[in-house]
């Protein structure tokens, strides 16, 4: 079994943990390779471009926070990902630093389980050809630097849902419901729920609320604005294109799932209580 390792090179804690992991893997003669940027930072030679890791390795290890895991998941495709949380929030990264070695041992023993997570696929035309981008958390179209409030036209399966005047539109998976969508007033959705949520960002009308829809729907988004506007299309926080007024982006469920190695010692209710501080104002029995 060969491990691909992706490190958040901007975190000293992640770099230090990666050095410990190198020693642990070498002592056990376990084959591993780093993405090129991580290898350069660590000064190790066993490296490959991140686009090639999926072809070379069987399992990915992400050392960082949820952002690092999101980044890793785009290149792991369907290969299992062990998320080690070296960040603060850690909704997606299942394991703590102290649990890292036991998580790897579970994978080696074949005693691990998988959380399979639905992705979004955004389809847009770039330079005359159709491009497809995936997102584990969300696809977002924002007004960016446009000085006025544009209208976002939303269609579901070809039928117009509405025209929202807002700062942007978020299409989030159940996994991404606790990310940008939550900050914009969207609901918390349990993982593996077969739904997406459409969340407007700062809508002009208070009656415009987030909408939960079945994940078998095809969503079309376009922006109604004067021709001088340009609007960022973000997939998991990465700008993929500047949309022109009237240009249509299609968002639907991706055919590829992301496979996260599960931590059997924690459950979703524990995560909500610990990460969102639910129940801190009242302890049962008091």
C-alpha cells in the first residue's frame, strides 16, 4: 500500500507533524510520496505533482484543517482520504494529531470504514469548450467587485425558481451546509442527506430564504446585470471563472463520491456540540 501525503505548508504544526509521520512510515518501511510543494518545504525527495498522486497511490493523508482536506479531495478522486486535523474547526478532518497513527494502522489492517460524501459538479463554457469542476462543500456565484446588486436567476430542472437580488448564491451539499452556507444563514444538514441547499447571500428582500432541494435536481444559475459586470464562480473557495451577465452555469450531483476514512470514536452529534458549542449554556441536570 502506498500513501500520498498532502501538507498545509503554511502551518508550522502541520510541518512538524509531517516530519514525525515520515519517521514513523520509514521505520515501518511503508511506501509514501508527498505532493511536490509539501516535499519541497520538508526537504524530502519522494515527491510527485499533486495531479499524479491519484495514479501512484492507494490512500491519501491530509495534514491540515478542513481547507487542506478539501484541496486534497479534489485530487484523491475516489481514493480514501485520512483527514488529520491540525486546524481549529475540523468538521471534515476526522482525526486528531494523537489519532493519526492508529488511523493509518486501521487502513493497513483493513479495519476502517468510509464516509462517502456527495459532490457537486459545476458545468460552464470556457474558451468555447465545456469545463466541469467538482466541489465537496459548495459552488458559489458572487457579485464580487460589482458595485450594484445584481439579480441571480435560478432554474430547477429547466423551470424558473426565482430571481434573487443578492450579493451572491451558494449551492451547498449536506457536507458543505456547515461552511459558507451556514454563515449566510443556511440550515445545518446531516451528512449523507440526499439534498442540496440554495442559500442567498445578503438578499435584498427578507422574504428570500434558503431552500433545501433534492440532490437529483439540476440547477441553472445566470446573472442579470449590465454588460460591464463580471461575477466570480467559486468551487470550494477557488475561483474557476468570471461569469459574464447572461452566462449560464449548470450545477448538479457529481457521479464521483469523496471517500473519507471514518473516525469511529466520534459521531455527528458530538461534532455539533463541540464545534458549534451547542448546549454550552445548559448542562443536563443543572
